[in-house]
C-alpha cells in the first residue's frame, strides 16, 4: 500500500507503516525540529 504523510511529526506512523510493508510517497511537516529528525531518519 502507498500512503502520504501529512503533519508527519517525527515520523512514528511512517516508521510503523514501513514495518508493515507500506510505501511512503511523501512527508509534509512544518516544524523545524521535526524536519531535522525526518531528514536524519528517512
């Protein structure tokens, strides 16, 4: 399954979705701290 992530936060749901075999098409986050976490981990 393919999903898009809006209001991503630090990517907890995206990580769980990845573990379930889903593909993330994009992430959208406005908070600078969360953007840094996402850039490091994804």
